C-alpha cells in the first residue's frame, strides 16, 4: 500500500515539475510568477523525496544507477593514450 502511495506521489511530483514552464503564460505579474515558480520547485522536491521514502531504497538505487551508466559510458568513449 505504501508503494502505491509512493508511485502516486511521484506522478504528482512530475506533474508539479511540468507546471513550471506553463506559469509564465498564465498572465500573472513577474513577482507572482517568481513566487509561484519557487513554490512549485519546493513542492516538487518535497513530493519527490517523499515518494522515494515511500517506494523504498531499491527505487533510489535504480535512479542512481541510471545516471551512473551514462557517466561511465561517456568515459569509455574518450581514447586513452
């Protein structure tokens, strides 16, 4: 049950992050856009970390391994003399 809640919160986190580029086109003043964007960033981070906490450590390890593979693959392309 906790994993399901974690996945739901992860989807909410992704939706929050996708709302950030939309805010400037909503007709708010520059100050309100800055405040809303800041609030969305904070809410997105909190919900993301909460989802990782609920889903479990293995999900965090999968995310880390995904980024490590990209880093390792780029270092293999460079020739060594």
